[in-house]
C-alpha cells in the first residue's frame, strides 16, 4: 500500500517525439501539501512532464499514479475531475467573458446550480485578489491580472494538486511579489503545488524541495540548499544564470 503522505508518484516516465526523448527515466514523488519546484534549462522537459501528468500528452513509457491510481491514460478532463489542475505558460482565458464568468465555467464542472457556482467562483476570484475586476472582460486585463485569473480558473475546479507553469513569466517586480504571496497563501491552505518557474529567486524562496531536469533526465532532487550547492546543477544550469546567486 502506498504511504498516506504520497500523493503523486511518477516512475520511469518517458516521452519520445519521433524517436527523440523529451523526458526519459524520470522518477518523482510528491507528498501531500508539498510545494515542489521544477527547474531546468529551456527544453529540459518541464512542460512535457506537466503535459503528461495532466493528460495532455500520453507517456511513451512509465507510470503516473495519483493516490495509488494509475492516471497515465486518463483524459485531461478526467484528471481535472480527480483533483489535479494546471495553468498554462500562455494564458488562455475566454477573452470575451468576464472574470467571474471565466471562473464560473470551471465551477460548473461539479456544481450545476448556476447561482451556487457563481458564489463559489466569487470566492476564488477574491482569493486571487481580483475582486475589483469581477465584471471586467478577461481580454482587457493586464498580463499580471490575466495570470491571476488563470490561477482562479485552475482553483475553480477545487483541486488537491495545482501545477503552475511559469505563472511569474513576463510579470514586473510588483506583480511577481503579488504572485509569490498568492502561491504562499495557497500552500498555507494545504494545496499541493508543483511550480515550474524560470524566476530563480521566486522558485528558490517558495519551494520546499526542487527537482532539476536537464536534457529530459532528472539531474537532482533535494532541498533548496542541496540544489544551490550541487556542483552538477551549478554547471548544468544555475551557473549559466546570474539569478542563481539569489
Ligand atoms: N509536441 C512536441 N513535438 C516534438 N517535440 C516536442 C514537443 N513538445 C516538446 N518537444 C521537445 O521536447 C523537449 C522538451 O520540451 P519542453 O517544452 O518540455 O521543455 P521545457 O523544459 O518546458 O522548456 P522551456 O523552459 O523552454 O519551456 C524539447 O526539445 C522540445 O523541443
């Protein structure tokens, strides 16, 4: 039996695109309530990993278990229904709909009463700090707000695990600080969080543990202190980024 604290188990995961392995032999265990950072140079396989866990890509090989259940062949909406939500690197709100409508659509997956669904959606919008923009059309929001809307849309599905793909990408310093606070708030509420982030300062200060991918392989897995002082990681990745000193 799987230990109670293990929520997500990835074993020997691999994805080949036309014979080229984007990910190969990756093992990752995520425990309930953990905030796990995932780093790696461009093309390391981070988004491919997220796409496999959330059902957008079928693994070529390997096992993905969520609460002891094999989910590797489930469709994205089934994976969402069992409690794993994600954001996308490129945010994809329904541009013509309001903030509240965008989030309500997610809640309607499990709450069929529209008024109740709107009430739940309002709470999610407040949680991400967009309460002043409930009725604003999504396409007219600045990027920082659209990223938070993307978070609210993921939260609307009432997930146990949320996978955040570069939610700080393209944000200015103030927006980044706000997003970091939001991630901390969600973590403090008990959500399990997987975070892909190129902003090394943000990732290192938020994460409890960090997995490093490099050319599709897992190069390291440890605490932020272990990762920052790992010579292989420094050579393969951190050493090429001035932010690594943070
Ligand atoms: N649909 C696809 N078809 C072919 N190759 C792909 C596909 N998706 C990803 N790849 C390749 O797989 C490798 C890993 O890509 P992936 O986007 O997962 O990396 P990443 O670590 O998320 O990169 P970045 O930090 O730039 O977002 C890359 O070599 C990429 O070109």
